[in-house]
C-alpha cells in the first residue's frame, strides 16, 4: 500500500484504491448537483472558488466531473470506431479509418484518456466554463478557441491564472508537456489529486485494461508503461 494518501479519503485495501483510481468504484464520491459528483473536499473547495468568482462577474459552471470507467470506455470505443470525431493539435479532424491500431490509440490519447487512466475517475478533477459569458443555450465545445484570446472564456482563463491556486486548484494540462494536449478548462484539486497520482501504479491500470471490453488489448498492455508515463504521470505541476 502506498504511503501517499489524501487525508479525506480512506482506502481499505490496495485493490479498493485501484478500483477507485481506475473508475470502477465510486464509493468515495458525493453528489454535487443533479449531473455531477465530486469528492467532498473537492466540492467544498469548488463552492468557495465559485463564490469568489461570482463577486468578480464570473459564473463558474461544470461541464463534466466524475466519469466512470464504463463511461470513458464508451467515449473511447466511439472514437476508435470513427463514431465520434477525433481532433489533432490544430483542431483538425483526424481520418481515423486511414490509421493503424497504434496510430488510432495515440490520436485519441491527445484529448481523451485511456479508460482507467482518466483523472476524471478520481472525483478531484473537472472541466468548467463561465456560464455568464455565453447565452443559456450555448453548447460548450471545450476547444482552445473558446479559452484563448478572443474566445468567450478567455476572461475565465485569466481569472483562473490569478485565483485558482488560492482554493487549492491547478491545471494539470496548462501546457502541452508532450502527452495530453493543452486543456485550459481542466482543473484538479491538488490536496487530493496529487497524492492519488503518486499512488497510481502500473499494475492498477493493467488490471483495469485486462477486465475491459477495449479492442487491441495486447497492444495496449505492451504500450502501457510508456503511455502511463507520457499521458498520466507527465503533467504541469501545481504552483
């Protein structure tokens, strides 16, 4: 059992920790609103940040939070099978039908985590936007153009740069470190997420993949040590 453990989360066994980290058990979560679940500490910190942002004219709202292994697997399969779009770093559509199995895997990993390897499994991470910056019927796309200069959520980006750390949050994909592409909308609650990342071991992800319905399992397992280091462990550290 790893010595790293968030104070507010209790894991009885290494197997339970494995199942929680890989999105196969959600017993550590609480309902935040009708659509979203978070850990209790993450939810509390988010509410405090939300209150401060509101005073500054920004209405923080969640796009996505906890995502189970099964949910991530559905997203992955749809992208692998060409039923959902896959984008490259220039936000151009990838012609998935023209790629071999490994190239498909790497194309998807740029923006979508391998099932079992998503930080969204933990309940400490979420994607957010500024509800006050757009019309009520606006469909958030989570694209760079929305959060960069000239986009509707650029003021939110600047606000987070200045204030997110005050509430314990950081952006693990603040910049592209050679794995997951930049995601200015993704926040993580450092007091819990950082120890969880330290505790996340290769065997946990291997176990989740072996019990999954994912295609190309043997290839995935062979690539897993490299994929875990590049797409899971390699992040922008909190300030």
